[in-house]
């Protein structure tokens, strides 16, 4: 799938992919600009087929995450 084939921005496809994960997954994008808010809301109208979700899952799995999620002191509190 290419973003252009959906007529959507990369951000919209990312939000649509998150929405397609599970019914309880709710992305909370932040923005200061009204046009970005409208763009984010439009992501709810993007329909991804199973092949699209699979392709995006594969792309996500190939990204190597680096670094810690939290600073060490915060992680110790979170691990209690």
C-alpha cells in the first residue's frame, strides 16, 4: 500500500492503522493547529483492508526501537 493510494497523509494512515488494531486502542494525537486537528479527525474515515494492516504491521515490526522508554529513576517507580 502506498499512502497516495488512500488519498491520505502519512499521519492519517498512521492513525487509521492504530484505530484498526483493537477496539480499545484509542490514539490521542495532539496538535496546536486546527487544520491538523481536522486532518487527524479525517483519519477515522480511512478504511484499511486486512492487506493494508498486515503491510503496516510488517513495516512497524521492522523498526528497531532504541533507548529507554523513561529515564531510569522514573522506570524504577513504574516497575514497583
